[in-house]
C-alpha cells in the first residue's frame, strides 16, 4: 500500500464506527486484506455491508 493510502487507512481506524462516512467504509472494504485480525473483528459489520450509494444512472435512465 502506498504511504498516502496507509496514512488515510490509519486515520479511518482511529475513528468510531458511527463517524465513518460511506466513502471511508468503502475504502475499508476495498482494503480489508491490509487489516489486522482485531480490526477485521471490530469492523466486521462495516466490511460485510454493501455500499449504500445509489447507482449512477445513464442518460437512458438505466443503471
């Protein structure tokens, strides 16, 4: 992991679960392989969620 991403990950892991934004949750899910076992356990609810973002609709109205 590049240093900037590692720094961002560390900042996310310092936050309470309730404080995490959807982008931060997505970042954690995408980088779960970098998490320690304790982090995996603590954030398992977040890691098992799917993103709540709405799919981007194309001009024809379909996702």
